[in-house]
């Protein structure tokens, strides 16, 4: 398992009974997590001294309950700064486990010793975008949500990357990739973190089990002749690491690169466990 274990401003303190107890900077949150099917004593301090608690509803969805939590605050990862705020369906605007992928991509970019163009699809609030840009890449950041792209720009400003070579695009990722192919544009690296289900700005429907393999095939046409890497992340339980490795191997075999895949996770500080947080597949040029 690939662990995001380099955080200073974030930690999973404990997890039990379908919930995880987290520290986000100076604030403690309790949020639901479907992986946490075990029932252990709530001995950690934060369970009774939390700043926010997202309660799932048996009918679907849920709502936040706040205890002295600001509307917005920031946390740091290495040289990056992220603005956080609790919003719909338990989210805060950041997936901390992705730091293990940010570091991998940044390391590849720094060691490339050549200009690198990165395409970040389903780019959310820009964690991977900013990490790649800070490592020296030029990045095209694509997300269907205007609000998420605006949030990512705020994170870029907070991280001192306001003037970094980042192209911000609000668009359906599939439609954008198709247009880039027609325009003859190519990228040295592609990152994608697709949702299990989603809708584009014009109602386009995305179902990951049906859409992901054709999309990988489509995006393979955007790669340069010597691509640096191709990274896929998924939270969908049906997409096991071996499945992502097979799809990458099938569509990128002409590049004769190395393919690895594994679960990603976050260490639990109170008991030494690791909380599974999805899986990632990686292609890199040999």
C-alpha cells in the first residue's frame, strides 16, 4: 500500500463505527467513511472535543453539525497551502491521501530534466495541479465545476503559484480531451481522478465502470512520443489495483513503460492501523 504519511497539518487520529476522527490543522472533524466497518472504543480525545461532525442520513446525504469551526481555514503540505471549508456531502475541499500521488508526480517531474506539460483531469481543487506546477511543470487543469476551478485558483494564490504556468479550464473532461486531439495538442503526463458518477456542465453523464477504459484509450492519444507518466486514481471499490494496471497496460503498451498499481492509505495515529482510501494505477517511462 502507498501511504500518505508525510503530513504535518493533517492526521487520522482514530476510526470506528463508520466514522473517522481527523485533525485538519487546528480543528478536529468527525466524518463518515464506508471502509470503517469495525467497532472499537472511542478513547481518543477528539471524539468528545470535535469542531465539526458530519452526520449521514439513512435516507441518503446528511448534514454538518458545527462546534466552534470557522467558515474557512488553511492547512499546509510541504510548500503548498490549501483553503478548506466544509461543504456538501462531508467534503472539505481536499483528499489528503492524494499527497502520496502528488509526491510521486513531483519527483518524476523534477528528475525529468526537460520541460514537462501535464494534463490534470477531474482536477477538483488543484492538489495535483499545484504540486506539479511547484515541481516545474506547466499544467492544464480541467474540471466541470466552475466552483472547484475557482477554489483551485485560490489555492494557487495561497501557495505562491498565482503566476505559475497553469491553464484553468471549466469543461467536461471527455469533451475537452476530444477537442485537444483535434487541435493536435499533446502532453508529457496525464493525471486523472474520476468520480464514480458525475454530470458535465451540459448534463453529460459519467459512470466510471462504463466510461473509464474508453477514456484512458482516448487520453492515450494525447501523450507525447516519450510520456513521463500516466496516473489514475479511483475511490470506486470495483476498480481494484489490478484492474487499473490492466487498463493502463492495454492502452499504453506501445510506450514500453513500467506499470504499478496499489491501494493508497492514511496512517491512523492512535493505533498504528492504516485506513484504505481507494487505489491508484501508475505508468512511467522506463
